[in-house]
């Protein structure tokens, strides 16, 4: 995977293309009913399925887009004349807090793809429920989910510390902040240059993590692709669906 691969959108995955005509159908029917001020509309089972799956993929794409913005901010710090350690910490903490959320989103995607009970896979113990359902018949999907978890596992500890009100810091960041806050003289040491180098390393770490995450999610979508193809090949009779409730389940 190249450095730019993390910028690809998951919705463009080849395995999802078979569902896109049904997603367009669902959206067109929904817009027609919204325009007529009706609260429900008639859609086929596969339309509803496609909308539910693509909604979960879009959640992942939106989360990736947010982290790419964080990456851009951190990259910019690496070229500023006097980069702020406070700004770096803010963006790095944002990254750590958000990146673990991909595990939950990936589990919800699998739940929607396998038509699991939405109330169960969105519950607090939803991830465990999804894993339990996968073990007997879908070990490949379970393994792909574990790959998503592994891509961000190193951030679970720091994320838990942040949740309990412990600000992120390391040796270098602590030194840069102390020098700024106390106005310390550093003689012939170019602290700004050292900070730029450190923040550039941080941006590389974020970029590599994003690339690993996209790769793991791409593998997950590949394992789910046969389910998408099966759904498209077995279109059923129309079902009544309330538009505001979402699109994860039929009936």
C-alpha cells in the first residue's frame, strides 16, 4: 500500500459496486416521498439492505476524512517557523480518541451486512454480539475484523488514559512545553527545529496508521463482498419502510 492509498474512499471498493444501483433506487424513492411530505415509502428488500450497508461504509469514510484533516494539521506544524506544542497535543489527542472508534464502526458494518438485529449490534456489548455470531459460519469475516482491531490496538491504552482526563504527553513534548511556558533560554539549541522534526515524525505515524486502517477495512470489505453479491442476486418483494428510522433491517 502506497502513502496515498489511505486517501481512497471505501465506498469505491469494487465489492460494493453491485449494491450501488439499489442504493440509488432507495435514495430516489426516498426523495420522492420526502417531496410529497410522506413519512414512509415502499422499497425492495435489497434497496433497504444496500442503504443500510452503504450508510455504515459512509460512517467509516467520514471518520477517515476527519482523521485526514487531523493529519494535515499536524503536517503543517512540521513546516511552521515556531510550531506550537499545545496545538500538536490537541490534534494528536483528537487522533487517539477517534482512531479506536473504527473498531466499533467496523463491527456495525458487519452487523448490517449480515442482517443482524440492529438493537443488539448497536448496544454497549454490540461488538461481542457480532463476534459471537461470526464464529460458527464466518471465520474469515471474524479474522478481518480482528485485523481492524489490530491496526489501532496500540492506541487503546493512550485513549483510555485520555478518557480519564490525563493529557497526552511524552518526553519531547514535555520539554517543548516547559521551554515555552517558562521562557527558558536554550543557548545554541534550535528548539523550533527540534519541534518541527518531532511533529513531522508524529505526522508520519498518523499517516502510517491511517494506511494500515484503510488496508484492514479494505480486506474486511473484500470478505463481505460475497454477501453483497448474494443480496443483489436475490431481490425480494417490496417492503414498507419508515424513512427516518434508517435502513439496516427489512420489515
